[in-house]
């Protein structure tokens, strides 16, 4: 199931706040279509009715009409006031103030991937965000380098991640599934390839996933894996990436402890297969131009061993 | 017996003493407001071509998913330059061009108050634009978007010197723009024809007056921000660099406290042009003169209190947002007043559907769409969904193109006979109109839906998700239609200039003073002026004459 | 026109000062750096700058009365006072730089140098304008009392002074008082 | 239990001020009621009611934003109302002189209004201006001074726009600039309050003498940071809204005014077109 099951759209709300905003959207669309149709209708009517005829005398020089002016100001004013009320109401409901609650998940935007950690556990992962469905969760959003932005259209609001600031977002996902979004604030070369995948699970599955992922990585025993593991440590992969339970504890690139359990790599842009991983490590810049990972010019067989090792990290 | 004199500075104007031969040197050294106005328009066309090519390249890259036509580096430079160019080097000079050309003519003055400064402002602005483009040769254009958010604009994330050129170029453009605005304000306040009180100012001039005040007040925060950015990049200061105590938010505040008024700076002159066009082609006075002008002032005053609506997703707190939501929604009211006043102007008139009028009428529809999607962004929760998505791209193009540019087009077709002395081909003009309107809507309307479907803006490519491909392809085709229509426009302008019918002084039976003089006007605009009874001085003159004839 | 120039410049300074205050209130602001500043000597130099406004008013008055000789004296006095102020600024800068207090040290230094630097830059412009008028006066080309040049420059000069009152209060006096 | 809304407290300062103002009126008019007296008394009365009301109580002890509402009402509502009721014809010339003064120096009015507003919001001064605890009869000299000056500033600020002598008011377009620049001055202060850290005014961190702190925090959901933000925004947006409405009013007054018709004969152009 690589394709996300959901149709990405703000009109396909899948969370509590998504629904709230959806209703507001609909109200607004009704009101604005009314105004737009009024303008177009009047325009067409005027164009048909008041077309100049040859030898027309100069039309009556009406300069003003107080009543019409009052209506012109009054009616939009009332509409605006109505929407102001709705704005305040929806805003308060969607984003209640946080009072030092512990966030369920902490998402840190990086150029160009997401670091995901779960406070209270040792779980650190990247790009694929597992969340429990049908439960109110609090997201803590931060950034390490430039401004990123969290947006899953089906969930409603987006929220900027600004270096030096901490933002929070409440979220209650309706039902399990895979939801897709993308970074929405321009963040440099690979802004386009910074997709978000949220995997919403039932409470049990989510807990299971958490315990599974809290474990350290399997130690490479198999001879085919030992070679890859050694390359990983030797070729300075370990300087940037972390594999919990080994010497590798870098914090620059994504945590790879359970890499093989992810469905996608490279911020949700390609399927997590051995070929894709192979092609990426072979020449990172070719697959993802501008990426911070350097090219290591590994021999083909060492590369294969490395990929095999990485793919054993279930 | 009292005669009306043309107001003039005590010393004779430099422009009126120069010779009239049209050599290139004379164009370069000119201080005549009409020639400078035309130079402004030509500058605008030059950068329109550059910015348009950038836009086309962008659309080609986005026509299919996972395209490799442009590298991400190149793409980022192109969209940054496209935005910067269109806002600062196309729209602004076009507006200044029309105002520098027509404001003195409409108020019965012979030139701007400071003709030499007028020339200086033009050339320094052009120089700034050139400098901005020079960055392509100097290692790379700016690549952080036209609003250039910190910390992406810092040296650590944008190593090429593009953003330094962005700072210097825009500072120079800013100096030129502010200089011209000051010039216009002084001209409008001190050099009006005798009897033309502010109550009798044509609406266009009113809008330019308001607009110039807006420019004078809005550019300083930008200049401050640009200076700080330049210091950050050149002297390693700590304004926007969060790792050493600076704040990226400050950049956003400063930039948008300029940036939002800038939107109104670009739209107000179009409001003015439309007000003239609607009057003349409906043969009626503007409906609710005081409301049109008053709403212009209201917009200008409110414009400085709404900038945070660009930052609704930043997380500044709901209290702040609710106030700014209120002010941002409020600004929709005077804008709506204008739209309905124009409809009121047409109501009961005798409408002539010239190309100019068609653009004005199309403006009403396109701008209403842009305005309504603008109100959507004032509604905080909707903004949370749609900001920084393709919906914003659609919205801002509906405002900038569907609003400002349609207004300027109406102005171009309205004033072309006056500027060139030749009538413009109406048949070809209508071809251009329809091609342009269809191309424009095809390009941008679909982008609303792309935004709703979750496509973020400023992506150099996108995955092959359901719907994305055909919508982007459609948009690209529309983009090509639009550029085709621009080629047609240049052809029309050129051809009309060569073989168009002579226009005569007053081809449209118009209302304002510029139509009392020859087309194109002589270097000394006025030797005589009619008495001014209202904001339609020329119409009063013709009307009185007619009545006198009947009386006799 | 000069009023509009001043209006736009005023907004520029307001922007800069707001930025200063914003950072002043934010966490990363390093207040201890303020101790480097020498409020006393700068205070004296500031008084000189303020008095230059007074001398310029005298110059304008004499000019409008056609007393060109007195105009020269007062103009010269203004220029000297302005230059002495700039000298004071330069001295302060050199002292700070010698103490390794440079613009890229921290957020305070960044703001300090930008704000005072921008002001000094405006003082220089004002001085250049005054010197031009002064030279014209010496050359005898500036003796008809109907030009608005001097009053325009005067407006500008007073504006620069007022800005300095605000900057001085903000950067020097307030932290000193609130210490 | 007493609720916060039943905190009507006697305020000696305000009552004194009220009596003073009334006396002043009759001193001006030598005991007669003149045109527009209703405005004057309404302004005074509003001032009195506000200062006795729970709003004042909350503003004094708990919420900066409540204080700010008071402040805006005093400065921008009470002041102008009192001004509107000041009679034009008085036995002595002090009113006329004031009008002439503000006609010549309108910026003094501006400075009075905006300068004073800024002055009272300097944190140290603000903290000093309020009683540390509830004193006898609620009289506290600095607080009294604070109120008096605010009211006077409101009156003087409005004088060039709404002064009793129509012919001595500022030109409507000057008035427009006057109010618009006042809006800028007020916005900057509002901005400052909005984005400053919430510890700006120590006054509101004092001991909770009356025991309403938790009600406000939990039932109303207003904490210190939010309170200060609200106050800043109050100063910024509604305050500016009042100024800007004033601007629009002045503009319409200007544009709709009748002009002297111009009489010009025998114009050359006119002849050519006939």
C-alpha cells in the first residue's frame, strides 16, 4: 500500500479541526459566490441593457444616492462581522491554548526532512509520523535551520516551524489511514521534495509500534550484514546518522534504527526499496539535488553490502 | 476680466526650454514629464519581457510531474526573480509612468514640481533593476523568494551574492520610487490649475495622491529591513540570524509592514484609471465621488494595520490574530464599496464597449475573485489551510494581474491615442482582450483548486498525485496563451503607431484636462486652461459651449 | 518636499528603533554590553549637537533679515558643532572597536552600531548640505533672502537632532537609568 | 460570595475630579447652562461612573487590558465629550485664548495627547502611579494626577479638531494628518505592549489582595501574557479605529463642503469650443 489511501484536499477533512475548518470554508464559499454572482449578474445586465445606441443623448447625470451607498457599506459590513464571529469561534475551538501539556510527538523540520521524536519514549524516527487515531494529540513543532511548515490538508490548519520558536498544534485524527501533506514554507532547494506522511493507527497498533521502535537495532550477526555494518561505521555514515544500539549516534541526518520498517525514504518521495536506497547512496545529489549528504564513491559490492545491512534494520 | 493662468514655478521649467528633436540623446537627457513617463512605460515593458520569460520557464518546468527541465537552483532563482521583477520593476514603473505622464496633464500643470529629480528617480530605478539582473552574471540570482524570508536569506543558506544584489537593487528602486512619489505629491498639492480645489480633482489624481503618500510611508520599513539584511550578510551582524540571538520574525514583520501596503500601492492607481474609464465610456459622472475617494483614503489608512495576516501561520497567538483578522476583513469593505460604485457608474449610462472599457469590465469580475479570495485569507482558519499553497499563487495573480494589470491595460488603451497621437486598432485590441482574458483565467483559476488539493507553492516539481498533472498542464497552456496575447499587444501597439488613424485632441469625448491639448501633447502642455467647475472640467467646458450655442 | 523626505526618513528611524526595542526585550539581548558605552562623554557631545540646532535657527533668522555676515558666523558655528559631534561619535566607535566590541559581536552591538551609524550617516548628509550652503555664502552666491534652501536644510537638521534625542534616550539614558 | 462585577468602590479622586469639573463649568458660564451642556455633563458623568465601576477595580488590580479600556475611554470618549460641551461664549476669554493657542500650535495638542499616553506607560512610572494596596477612601495622589492629566490630555488632544470655536479649528485635511499621525504614535505603543515580555508592569504581579486572581485566570482564561497582549492590541486597533473614523469623518466633511463658485468670463478656450 504505497499510495496514500486518501484524496488530498481540504474538502476531504479527516480530523476534528479539519471538519471545523471545512464548515467555515463552506459558509465562506456560499457567501463569496453570492457576491461574485451578484457582480457578474449586474455586469451582464448592465452590459445588455445600457449599451450605447447611435445618437444617444447624454444619459442622466446621477452623481450619488445616499441609500445605495449606505447599503453598499452596510451589507458587506454585516457579512464581514458575521465571518469575524465565525473566525474567532473556529479559531478558539481549533487551537485552544496549551498549558504545558506534554506533546505526543515532537517534529523538527530540517533541510529537507522531518525528525520525529516521541517525548517520554526513546523513539526517534524520520519522515513517517505514526500517530494514534481518534485521540487528541498535541504536536510540538520546531525547526533547526530555516523555516518549514507543517501541512496535511486533510487535518486542517498548517503551522510554521520557525528556528528559535516552538509552536504547538492540536490534532484529533478521525480514523486510521495514511495521510499525505507537504512542507509549505519555501525552505530552499529541495522544498518540493519535503513531503509529509502521517500514518494513523488504532491505539493498540500505535502502542505496538512504539514499543517496537523503542528497541535498539538488531545486532548484525549474519556475515552478509557484518560487512555492511562495518562499512556504515567506517565510511563516516555514523557521523551523521544514528542507529540506536550501535556506535553510530550522529544527529545530522535521519535516525536509521528502524529504517527498513518505513514505507518510503527521502521525505516520502520514493518507495523504500533496495534499488532506491542503492541509487540514492550511490549518488545522493543526483536523486535529491542539493541534499546535504555527500557522495562517498563506494565500490559496488560495498554499496550492496551497506544497502543489505540497512535493509535489515527492521 | 479674469483669465486662468497655468500655474508654473517661478523659474522657467528646464523641460520647456529644450529643443524638440527626438534624437536618442534627447530621450536620455530629457526632463520632460511626458518623455519620462514613456521611458517608465518602456522600462516596464523591458522587465515585463524578462519577468515573463521567467514565468514561462517556470510553467514549462511545472507542466508535467517530476520534470527535469530546470534544476532546482535555477528554478528558485527564476521564481524569485519573476516575483521581484513583476512587483518592483514592472508594476511600479508602469504605475509611475502613467502618473508621471498624466498627473500634470490632468491638473493643468506644465511639468512635475521637480523635473530634474523626476529624471533622476527614473534612472536610479532603472539602474537598480539592472543591478538586480546583473546578479545572474555575478554567480547567481537571489533564490529565496520575493519576500526573502530569514533565515533562508542568510549567507549560510544562500551562498551566492544574489541576495546582496537584491538588497542593493531594491534599495535603489525604492529611492527612485519614493523620489517620484514625493515629486507627485508636491505637484498635486502646489501646481494645480487655478480653481481646481481638491474637491475637483479627477479621481485618478486623487488615487495617485493617496498612493504617493502610501509609498512614502511604506518603503522605509523595507529599506530598514534591506539594510539590516545587507549588514547581516556583509558584516555578520545578528538581526535575523536566530542562532546568535536574532529573530527571523523581525524580518517578516518589517517586510510585510511594507509588503501589504505595497499591494495597495499597486492597486490604487488602477482604481483611479478605472474610475476615469468608466465615467467616459458610460458618459456619466462617477457614482459617489466622495465615497470612491474616501474609500481610497480608508484603504490607505487601514493598509498599515493588516500586515500580520501574512503571518497567520507563524504562531503569534490567537489574540493577535483576532485583531488582525478584524482589520483585514474591514479593509474588504471600502474595496467592495468601490466595485459597487463602478457598477453604479455604469448603471443607466450609455456604454461604449471599447477595448479599454472591456478591460475595465473584466477587471470587476477578476478583481472580485481576487478580492474575495483575499477576504478568505483574512479569515484566520481558512488562512491556516491555504496560505503558502497554490491558492495564494492564484489569489495574488488575480489581484496583481486581474486587478492592477487589467486596470493598467484599460489605461493603456484609453490613453494610447493621447500618448502616440494615433488611434489604436479596436478590432485587434478586442482580439488581444479575449486572448488575454482566456489565457489569464486558464492559467490561474485552476491554481485555486491545486491549492485546495494541497500543492504547496514554490515547488520546482511535484509528485504525480491525482489531478495534479492535468491541472498543471492546463495552467501551462494558459500561460502560453497569455504570452501569445502579449506578443499580439506589442504588435498592435507598434502597428497602430505606424499606420493608425490620427487621433485628434479628444477621440473619446472625454472629461478631463489632458484631452484639451493636442495628441501627443507639446512640450509645453498648456498655454490656456478652461475654468474649472468640477472634476470633469473638460466636460463642463463642452457642455457650457453647447448650452451657449443653443441659447444663442 | 523636505517635510515629505523627513516623513519617510522618520519612518525609517522608527522602524530601526522598533527593531532595537524588540531585540532589547527579547531573550538573546546581551545587556552587559551596555556597560561599554560612555554616557558622559557622549552626553556632552549630544549637548553640542542639540546646541547646533539653536545656532542654525540663529543663522536662519539672520538670513531672513538679510544679515549675511552674521549668517556666515552662525552657519560656521553649526558646522563646527555638527563636526564635533561626529568626532565624538568616531571617538566612541574607535574606543569600542579597540575593546573588540564590533558590529558582529552580539545582538546589542548589531543594533547599537546600526542605529547610531544610520544617525551618523544622516548627520554627515546634513553637514554636507550645510557646507555647500556655507561655501555658496562665502562665494557670495547666497545673499538674496528668498531661497528656501536654508529653511529646508534647517528642517532636516532639526529632524536629525530630534532623532538623536530619541536614539540617545533609548540607547544610553534608559538603560543607564534602569540599571 | 461577592463576584468581581459587584466591586463598585468609592473613589475619592474621581469624585473630587467630578466636582471640580462641574464647578469649573459653572465658573466658566457664571452659573448658567449653555448649549451643549449635556455633552459636558455626559463626559463628566461617564468619567465618574467608569472610575467607580468594577472595570476600574479590575484595571487597578488585575488586568492591564481593563485598565487600557478605561484609559481609552477617558482619553478618547470622555475628553472629547467634555470638550464638545465647553461653551463658546463665556464671560472670560480663557476658552477663546485656548482655541487661538491650539489654532496656532495644533501640534501641542498632539503632543499632549500622545506624549502623555507614552509617559504614563513607561513601566516605572506606571507602577508608581497606582496604590500598592487599597488606601483610605481610595485616594492616592499619583493616581488622581494620572486620571486628571489623562482627561485633560483627552480634551487638549481633541481641541484642534473639535474645539468650541469652529473658525479656529484646524483645516479638515490637517486634522486628517493630525489624527493619522496620532494613530501611528498610538500604534507604536500598542506594538510595544503587544510584543514586550509580560513582566513589563510589575504592578500586576503584586499579591492578590482581593482573591479574584484565580477566577480571572481559570474561569476567564486570561493569563498575564494574554492580558498584556490584549491591552497592547486594544491600544493599537480599537484606538486607531477611533482615530481613523475621525479621519474619515473629517474627510467627508471636507469633500462635501460647498465651495465658492468661481466666476470667470471670456475664457479663450471656452470661446473656442462655442
